[in-house]
C-alpha cells in the first residue's frame, strides 16, 4: 500500500503558503534594519524582487520536467551526492530560519509581557513556540494551509494599514530627508540593502518543496510560486515606501515595532496592541508553514518516498530547533535574530544556485536559470564572508557525510 500523502492543496492555498512563508517576521522588523541606509534602500527591495522572480521561475521550469521537489530535482540532474548536499543545506537553513521566526513571535509577545522577550525568558518562550508549531502540524497540510491563509489575512492588516493608509499621512518632505542617509555610492547601497532584505524573500521555494501535495503540480506550481513572490514583493515595497514618509529614520531605527509605531502616529496608541497581536499571529502562521516545509524536505536527505507527518519526525525537528535556540543565545533578542537570518540566507543562496545549475543541465530555456545562477553567485560573492564560509562548510560536511554513508553501504 502506498503511503504517499494526498494531493490536498490547490493553487490558491499553495500561493498563500508561499506568500505566508515569505511575509513573516521580516516585513515587521526589516524597516528598523534599513533605517541607517534610508529610503534609497528601496533599490535593494527591487533587486531582491527581480532575483526572487528569476529563482522562482527557475524552480517552476524544473518542476515542469519532474514531480520531484526542489532538491529532488538537483539529485535527479546532478547526482545523488549533490542532491544530498542540497537537501542537507536546505534542511539546516530551514531549521535555522524557523528559529528566527519563532524569535519574532517571542518578540511580539514581549510587546504585551516585556519579561518574555528579555534575558533567559527568551529561550524558554521560544522553545515552547516551536514545539507548539510542531504539534499543530499533526492536523495535516490542508489545515496548515488554512491556518496560514487566516494568519496572512489578519497579519497583513497592520502592514496594509501602513502600505495603503499610510499614503494619506505621507509627508514627501520627510521622505526626501530620509532618502539617502549614507555617503556610500549607489551600487554599494543597493548591495547592502539587498543583503539585508533578501531574508524577507526566503520561502519563495515553498510550493516546490511541497510539490507532491499539489493537486495539479504542472498548472499550480507556477501560479503559486510567481504569484506568491509578486504578492509579497508589492506589499514590501509599498509598506517600506510609506514608512519612510511617515516617520523619521532615527525613530524607525530605534523602534522594536515600527509598524505598530507608525500605526500609532496614524490612528493613535490604542491600535498598537492590535498591531502587535496581528504580527504575533502572522509570525506564528509563518512558523507553522515552515515547519511543514522543513519536515517534508527531510525526506530528500535519503530520497525516501514522502509520507504523512507523524509525531516522531516532528518531535525530532522540534528538538533540533530547541537546540539551535540554546546554541545561538545572545545578549539580546535582536542580536540573535540578526545572526540567524544571515546564516539562513547564505545557505539558501547556495541551494538556489544548485537548482539553477540543474535547470541549465536539463536544457530548455537557459536564459532564466542562467540569470538566477548569476544572481545567486553575485549575492554570495558580495556578502559577508563569515556566512558564506558557513554555507560552504556545511556543504562540505554534507558531502563528507554522504561519502561515509556510501562507504558503509558497500
């Protein structure tokens, strides 16, 4: 009897998983990270959107030649060792990214109970959150899709309030004053912004990662992937543009909840609590979706047939995430969050590059995967060497592990 999971997710639900996995903690926290650069950081958002569409189109192109998931495509095209490396790197980056999202939930809860997001309380609360997300996944992929769609709808309210309603309060003089707050040349500014904001685009591969759960992969994969990327990208650009026209850059930088503070300026302080609650709910939906993707992708480490999620596998993932929480503990929640997202982005870029190479090997339209490959390589070449070394080192360890396992099989 086959244990393959039912194809229970349609194009719209899959697009909500893609957009929901992307529009997570990043959109709520990144404006503060970009405040030192200014509104000119929109160049980074534009580059990230363009690069994400190239990577997304490459994954769709791969998906039309095989029903395997993203790293399964790498295995089929580039060989079992490269496939194992891609699976291991992606799986680890997803675990790391899940911790970042869980930390964001903790931070938003700290808006109500500050002691939860300070000192030793951070690790305990965040550990409870990741275990709860794992338990929630026992309800099945369809339920997670509905939960994430609900979280996206509610969680987008504060962002849309700023992205759309913020234009009524938009001050063009303030936006001009916030335009460029650094003496760096435009290419350096664009790269610095890109390196920061691409965290918000991780999750673009979610539809490819759960391709085996789509009702009609050939039709739905493209709609879900490109539609989710465009939806998230447009919201990002509108929201951040409005933000720099609402608040001074210094205030944005100092804010732990910039959208809540922007909403306070627009409609009063009573809305700040509602914005924080919506952000916490949205981040929890993102976490639930990413736990689903991470658990499904764990099959790619062995090439085994996908099976319905059961508690032993989810418990292992929850335990690993708790271990990462403890291992990366930092003096402040923001420092831990920044360290984790940088490591996650570096690992993701390596996997995206391998997917682009696989697409080039498959033939067909070479322009799109070539553009995706160049984007990934340039991103890595111009980024922080510490996290590039981490990604490459992890790939090397995965290759070594594969060779040891192959030796034992013989």
